[in-house]
C-alpha cells in the first residue's frame, strides 16, 4: 500500500496535466449581422462611399482655432482621463486573471530564543537527567506551494473574459474620444453661431435706432403722428430684448468649451471673445458603406467585446460542475543554527495532489450557469441593438445634413430679398408712397431672416459634426495603447489621453 501511494502522486499530476486541453462552454464566434449594401438615404448617393471618413475630420472645416481646442481637449479632458484610468484598471484585472495560471508560493520564516522553565515538566525531566537548562536558539523557514491545475478550462475561460473586458475598455475609451471631438466641435460652433446672431441683432438694433430718430424728426416736423414713433420704439425694444438672451447662450457655450478642455468656466472667454465667422462645412464627406460602420463605431465594437467576455464566463461556470485538481506542497527548514538550515537533516517536505468536487450545493452551480447564459443572451441583443441604433443614427444624420444645407440656401435667398425690401420700402416711406407699418414689417422680417440664416449656418456644421460622430470618425485602428502614452504636457507616469490603440489587442 505505501508503494501504491508513492506512485499515485506523480501519476495524478501527469494525468491532470494531460487533461489541460479540455475546455467547457461555447467557443465564442462573433455574430454575423447583415447590413445593406448602401445607405438608404438618397442624399448619401451624392457622397463618396469608397473610403471611411478622415480621421481628423474637423480639419475639413479649415478653422485653426477649433483644431487647437480639440488638441487641448485630448490632453486635459477629465472624462477622457477617466477612460484611460479604466483601461489601466482593466489591464490590471487581466493581469490578476493571468496570475491564476501559475502556482502560489508563500515564504515564511521565524527565529526564536527560548529557555525552559525549571518548574515545567520538560524542565524537571531535563534537571532529573542532569542536563543543564540553558537558553537556546531555533531557526525555521518554510515555503508553501499551491497550484490549481486547469483541467476543465475554468481559468482559461476566466482569462478569455478578462482579455475581452480589457479590449472593451479600450473601445470605451475610443467612444469617449469620438464623443469628446463631437462635443468640443459642436460647442465651438455654438459659440460662433451665437456671436454671429448677436452681430446681426446689434446691426439691426443700430438700423432701428436710426429709424426711431427718423420718425422723431418727422414727428417734430409735423409730417407724421406720434404712432409712428411709438411703433419704431417698440420694434427697437423687441430687437434689443433678444440680445441678453443671445449673450446668455453665448456664455453658456463658452463655459461648456472650457469644461471640455478641463479648465474652469470663464477661462477661455477672452480667448474666444473676438467674433469670427461660422466655419464652412464641405459639401460632402466620405461616408463609406454600412458594413464598415461596425468596424468603426467604438460603441458597437465595445458591445461585441462585452458579448465575447460574457460568453467565456459560461465555460468558467460550467467548470464548477466538475472536480478541481490541485497540487499542494511544503518545504520546511528547521535548525538550531542559521548555518545549518540547508543541511540535509534540517530539510523536510511534502507534495500532496488534491481534488475538490462540489457534488451537492442545492443547485447553485447549475443556476449560476443559467445566469451566465441569460446574461450572454442579453448582451447579444444589446450588441444587435447597438448595430441598429448606429445605422439609424447615420441615416438620420445624412438626411439632416443634406436638408439643412438646402434650408440654408433658401434662407440666404430670403435674407437677400429682405434687404432689398427694406431699402425699397424706406424710400417709399420717405416719399410718402407707403405707410410706416410696411416699413416696420420689412425691418422686422430682415432681422428674423438674418437670425434664422445664422442659426441654420451653424446647424449645417453641427449636422456635419453629428454625421462624423455617427460614422465613428476621429480615431485609427493603429496606434499606441491609451494607458501607456506619455506627452510633454503630462507627467511621466500619467497617461496623455491621445487616441489610438493597436487593433491586435483583439
């Protein structure tokens, strides 16, 4: 029997190692979701479908201030820094999961200096034998060893999940990056739009002040009644009343830009105080094909990686239905002198193959398998829904971009006609050929059309920004990992938050 026991240990170890290739649970296969060969929107036919959108799409607007703001946001935005920290967390969690592949070794050591009491049983025995009772030394060192042998793939499946979770964190970072680009650009366009609308409001207020003075002069000359003066003053007051509202919206947009750049509200007011025109959007952009969207949209890619991670957890849960094999070992050194610790008579050891099998737990393990399967099903639907929402967002953005451009053209025509109308009616009013009401109506219409035109010009660019965001523009598949980048603007041990991670993480 002792001989059998001595041979069982190595045989069990070898047998367990041979079973390392066994994996439980489904092997993940990325779902195949069919997409149309082209965008349904007719306006997309006028755009290039042969290549994806440019990475730095904001440069197509030709505004160096916007380009600089986006670069600064890349370095300082707090949401982006948080996303980088989440990548770093996921990388560490992946490292923790990888550690389960290896044995755990714990070292222990102790030293004692002791003397037996003469009144203790051991002391009395020693005294009776004529042995002196003196103080003595004792040195002890040991190493505990434990290794779970991954026979049924529990550890490997958990590592698959950790890797996929890490990749999902990178896609989350990319999604934050795409959103950040869009928010900075949209907020900047809001600033320029409100500045343009304010310029029109102040310009019209100046025109209407001259009209008020004109009616007062004509009233003083007895040419018109006081009604004309009152109507002119009402029109001027209504126009100037719009200015505080626009200024409030402008300050709100400036504060939004500041926060996106990671600085306190009010910091960039002076920097952007000089009014500038609304950037001109290009007539079209490269939209690519619907199938390419699944590769470019970080939120879709993240949903797919989360599905992969959860699929692996099914196998890890199923492995709990079967026994776990392990090796436990102890190496112990004990000697009265430290120099004798490694002498052969001081060494003791043991190696114990073990098995643990939970054969009854009230159905907890089997129900946990069902939990993981149900979560996987949920994430599959979440992935499919993410694809549908991405396609919907692009289709809506395509239509909105093209139709707002058409609206802007019509408003431009309306402004030109309103300007001609004001000039004509003013001449007729001074000549006594028309009443003052028509003159007021023409001034009011001019201001309204100019305000609508400025808002539409800004909306065209905002729709272009929304389209690029919907297409997932703003990052590349190749690049450095976000939590391992360094820039001159950041401390040596801090991430810079610049875009890009290598696609081979997948």
